[in-house]
C-alpha cells in the first residue's frame, strides 16, 4: 500500500485520462478550473468514470467567489451531493463558511448527512477562514477525511509553516484522522522542500499545460469569459508532469 496520495485536479475527460496514465492515485473532478473550479455536470462525471478506474472525488461548488452561501445555494449543494452519491462518486469535496469567517458547522453537518458514508474533503475555503487551528479541530470533530489547503497563503510554499503545524496536529490522532492535503502552486521543483519541511504525505496537483486549439479559423478579440485568457488556449493535465511527480513520490516514500 502506498504511503502517500497524489490527487490530480481535472476538469475534462482528456485530463482525467492523462492523470491516470501518469500515475495519479485519485482525481478531484470539477468544471472551470481556471476560476478555481465549480461543480461538474453529472454527464462529465459519468464520461470520466467510463474512462478511468481510480477514485474520483467531485467538487461541489455552485459558483465562483466566496464561500458564504444563500439558502438557495445550500439546497443546490445538498441536492448535488445526493445526485453524485447516487451516481457512485468516491468522495465529495465541499466547504461553507459563516459571514464571520468561521466554519459553518450547521451546514457542513447537513452536507455530511447527505453524503452518508462517502468521505468528505473540505476544500480551500479553509484558506480564507478566520482561525485555521480552530477550524481544523472543528472539521476533525465532524470526521472530515481531508482538508485541502495551501496553509492560508497564495501558494503552499509560502504557507509551509502553517502546513507543518496542521500536519503535526493531524498526526496526533490516528483513530479519527483528518488528513492534510497540500495544494496550490505545487510542482516538481518545490515538492521536496514542502515534503521535508511539513511532513505531508498527501498532495494535490493540477499538472496543467496549455494546449493550442485545433481550430483553423480563429476569430480574435472576442472573449467568452475572462479577458485575460486566450479562447484558443486550452488548459489540460499533462501526463508527463503527473508521471514526474508520481515517480518522485514513489522513490521518496
């Protein structure tokens, strides 16, 4: 049994296939990764499921932006958790905060109840909560399986001091363990420093490279969304980047 986890975040079937070929242990499936990820469609999940056989965790996030959700959005999240549970997902990735930056315990309990026995990962809403140590203990109390975090920094290298503190807390309780899943800005150049400093064994990585569109006719200067991003450049998980990371982790652990 592997002593580490390499989770790859994907938002397409092609990326999922590349991730598995490269040696990913698990997928986090979302849509719109360029805006931090939102809930994928059921059809996307089903098509990915047909083409890979590693575990798939699904991100449930109804929109871009903060993690203070309206009653309507809470209902959407609960319904989507139920839908993906019934579709056979391996894990749910969700998170919700109060207006004061605390973990919304009431709604997290509702999400966990809806998921039933499916493992829950609390996503990077953790990185914008008020008190990360208090939040860790609350999520551990809820028996959340993983916390995806950069250590409340723009990237995990900058957040390594908090990550170490969180990993140490996680390791103190093996019976009801909430694992720290390190992500944001992770790459083959910094993985050794992060692993050495924090003691982490669970890593989240998108391994994206830009793929040029196969369109022959390209209408320029018309954007469908973010003006900063070229419509004819597609972000896709690169098999070789995943393999490079998987090979390093296999040798290390």
